[in-house]
């Protein structure tokens, strides 16, 4: 029986994890799993309900009445919130900050934990997030920490939002990113950090294509 291959890619906001992981998964024939999208869906639900996303008790109270699912169509991941495709709606700056807030809540992490583990148990996959190599898939054959300088990451995020037609200010994007970095790395539950046996890939000086090729190269070396 063929061994199932799991690749964990962690890193801070704006490091290009989703873009790089998606492209690498496509090249290798793996399923791509964006776990950040799951937290964004929980955060979006709280925003829609008018709940403060850093109010742990209020957010936890919503979990019993929501269903978050991942659906794969033609290799692409869709995020469903109570059956509604919210794949586009979860990509706003508000949803990003909401995701950072709700991801610090233990009950939310527990709520999504089994979903992530079950997907990985059944599929060759590249899963990205904040604590995949350290908590969700500690036995993954490949663990990568993808990063870049805050300014480079903010510029990438800014360009992405402008391209989508959103009116944003670069300084606001950078400030939000720095705040999220702090929140993600200082939270009590599963803080953002490289796995002890992970490979750090800094993409500050790399093009997108070079970043993708570097990740594919690391995966090849670790699974040879």
C-alpha cells in the first residue's frame, strides 16, 4: 500500500504560503489544504453575527450552530460555511484579522482539528497554516516554514488587494500584518513558530516561480 505523503507549510501572514502551496500541490498531484481559510470562515461567521472576534466565549457559543467544510473541485479548494461557498468573502482584510483572533481560541482550534487531520489521513496533501508542522501534522514527512520580511509580505498583500479592486493603504496593510505577526506568535495556544525539524525557506529575494521551485525541491529531497 502506497504511503500517504503529508507536507506541512507554516509561516506568517503574507508569506505566500497559499499561492506557493497550491502551485506545488498541483505540480506534484497532491491535494492543497488552506487551513487558514477554515479560521477565516469561523471569523466571518462571527463578523456576520456582530460578535467581537476576540471574545472567546461569544465565538465559542457560535460553534454548535455552524458547519465549516472543504470541498475540492478540479483540484481547487472551496470553503463552505453552512453550505454557502464563502471562498471569496473570506479574503478581505476584516476576515484576515478575524481569523487571527478566532485562531487564538482553544475551542475553535479543537473544532477544526479533526477536519484537518482527517483530510491528511486520506490524501497526499500539502497543508498550510500557522501550526501544521508543530501541532496538526507533527508526523508530516515534510515541514517547511515559509517566510519573508514584513515589508515584502505587506507589499505582496497590498498588490493582491489592489488587483482585486479593494481600496487599501499600504501603511494600514503593513500595520495589520505586523499586528497579526505579534498575535500569531504570542498566543498561548499553538503559537506560530518553525517546527524543530522544519526547513526554513525565506522568499524575500525570490520570485514566485523560484519560491515554488524551492518548495518542490525541498519536498523532493525529503520524500526521496
